[in-house]
C-alpha cells in the first residue's frame, strides 16, 4: 500500500516581516511550499498558511490590492484547511481598533469570519507589547495539539505549554466566540484568545515558528491532521480556572565583527575593547588581534539547543558601513534561521545609508527590510534612535513620520523595533548639581556604584557610534521619546558595567523600566546566575541579556533558569 503524497503548502506571503523562518519551520516539518501569487491559487490550494507580521491595515490593504481578499473569504467559508499566524489570526475577525495612519484614522475591517473586534492591551497596567514566552490553556481537544501534551509529576496529561508571543492587540474572550476558541492565555490579568479552531480553519496569536520545539510540534500537529483528514476532530473541554504567566526571558547576545583577516567572528571585551591584551594573534598594525570566541551561526545554534529564549546578533562594526554592503551578516541570518526557531534580533547600521560608490541613498526602512528578509524578527536601532530623540524634544514632541523608528514600525509593527541605549554614568554631588534639568538623576545606594569621590548621585549620559561619542541627553529621556515614536522594546546597556561581570546596573534598569510602558531588556554586567534573579526581583525589566559568561561557559543557560525557578521567578525550561 502506497502512502499518500505529502501536502503542498500554499504560503500567503503578503510581503512584510520575517517569513523566512516560517518557510524554514514548514520545511523542517517535511512539507513542500509554493507561494501564492494569484487569486486562483488561493482557490486551488490544498492548505493555506498565512503568516502575518506587521500592522493590521497593511495586511488588509495588500489582500485587497492583490485581489486576494474575496477568494480567501470564499476558501475560509468553505471550511478548507487554513493556518493563520499572528495577523493571520487577527484578520479572521470583523475588525481591529489598530487604526490606519493619518487624520482620518479609523478602525480597519477584517475578513469577518469570526465575530468581534481586535483590541489593544491596556498599557497603564502592563508592558505593551506583550513580548515573550507564555502558556496556553486549551478549551478544545484537537489533533493540532497532539505534540504539545506532556506528563506532570503525577503522570497526568498537561496541555499548558510555553510559546512565543509578540503583539500589542488581542482578541478578547467573548461568549459568542466560544465555538472558535482553541486556547486562551493570560497576560498580567488579561485573558485573551491565543489560538482558534473551528472545523478545518485554525490560527494562532503566537508564533509557532519562533516557539522552539513546542512551535514545531504545533505545526506538525496541524499539517499531519490535514494530511490524515482528522483536523476537524475537535471536542469541547470542561472549563477550568487555570491561568498562565509570562516567563522572564534569558537572551544571549553575540557581538559580531570582522577580524583582521576579514572573517566574521563573535567577540567580547571590557567596555567595548575587543582586542587581545597580549601579543597572541597580533595583527600587522601591532595591536592585539580581535578576540575570537567562535563563529556566529555555530554559537547561535548552540545557544538555541541549550535553551536561549532569544538571540541577538549585534554587528559592532556596522556603523562604519551600511547593511547593503554587509552580505556576510545577511548570510549569517539566513543560515541561522534554518535551524534556530526562537526570535532573532539584529543590530548595527539600521539607519539611512548612502552607497558612496553609486551615490544611491537607502532609507532605514529598506535597510531593515533586508534584515527581515534574511531572517531577523527585530531590528535594534542605536545611534539613530538617540538622534531621533534629540530632534523629538527639540520640536516640542512632534512626530515627523520620517525617523527610522517611525518608518519601520509603521510597516512592521512596533514589536519589530528595539532601541539599544548605551549610556555611561556622570556623577554629581547632589541632584542640584545637574547641569540640565531634563537629565533624570539617580541615587546610587550600593558603595561599588558610587563615584570616585564618593558621589551618591549620577545621571546616565547616552553615547553614539559604539560608545565613542557622548550626547547631552539621558537614557530615560531617550527611552521615553523612542517609545512615543513607535519603538516596541528597549535593550538597555551600561558602558560602566559592560564586561565587568559584577551584575546589571540596577539603578539604571529601575529608572528606565519605571519610566516606559514598553518592555525593557537588561544588558551589560552579568557574570552569575544570581545577577539575573537580582534584576528581575528589583526592577521591572522583562528580560535579561548576557554574552561573555555564556561564551566562556562560566555559567550555562539552564543553570541560570533553574536558579531563577528556585528563586520564585518563572523561566522557560526545556
């Protein structure tokens, strides 16, 4: 008896965000893919996967402009196999309050398959976007979830499993939508629909392609159910009062640069000095060679296998060149995304860029698009964000729509834009001694954080160009301005702590995370597992990042997470 030929997946790629990872995840599951390019291909498809990344109105605009909206509605109403991801789920609803841009902004109409409206999280009581790993409570048994069941200590089946979310808008739990709700999730007291299924139509708010083995299991469960004809075999489950919890993320950073031979390597140093101190690996210019801790793709794969929740590639030489010339870094992302199914952030050179050879100018949006197409989920903006913040305050808080932050977030969504802030301490004897009233002054409680003359106060001065140039603006001010401009997350460094392994700068982390409603990632200074628990317990940061301690294998990722769990801080354990 011959087995049935594998399904061919029809991918509805509307051109925004990192679809490469979805492709790689589907290929990992063993299914061929074709791209939908005509309305007729929608009607002829065996199964459609719609990965939506970016803004609601952009997705609906493309569906309408390409003539895909009506065929897709016809396909869905015929109860044919469909998997929507993120916006691919949200567009199933009647509308969204994620408005169009401009003076005539209004709610955006969706496909109208599911009753109800997509709404925004209340940022006054929680960080928005909802970014990170959270669980799911099933409302139905479904073959889609076949690989997500696991046994607890009493050998009972448990359906809750952590998957990766990144969104500001959500589908609220409504009684009329009960037949559709497959799973629900809790975010700081707000229950929302995290996946839907009715018949052969299925969709998830989370990103299975970024949810590690759990996400791949979800995709396999869906595709195998389509293949064997069991997809619609769902049954309601008894109600439960269980809730889920967003876990704290452990992020690994890879500082990537070219060495003197022109090869890309992962490096690390003390306060941005990445060259060897002795005569080993000496370059021709007489300086110590660039410290080489490994190849970017190989190290990133190791960290994925060891349980990293996110991986950040920070291109620390890109301020000297543009991404258009930086093909090796693009290839790193392309290769890494083939086998790494957690979020990938890339930073360095996200700005308007002029090709000196041709004279052509590339906008920041086009630069970011190159990275997204290569496999990045987020881009990290550094120096350009400081300049944008300065202009924002100079104009009295007016938005131009032309900054890199605004242009990228308007197309890809705020969750795709991370702001990397690199400040250094400027000590003062008392708050009255601050030169600029706009500088937020912080009191240093710990002796080792006080100034050289015992100063108890400081403000955090932002730097640009890899820490080489100081600007007259503080970290808190930059964080607040960039949030207003459309950033979705802050990666908060401290030059004074970088490479010191004495812990994160807690006063800085507390000051910034208390000043903004978007999530903050603590960076610079981690050397022990306890440094992670300290920053999570004493500040409002949602994630913490380390590099050297993991590169040198001084501490393992899972050791950090187990220590967090033992200290009462939820972590994603694999």
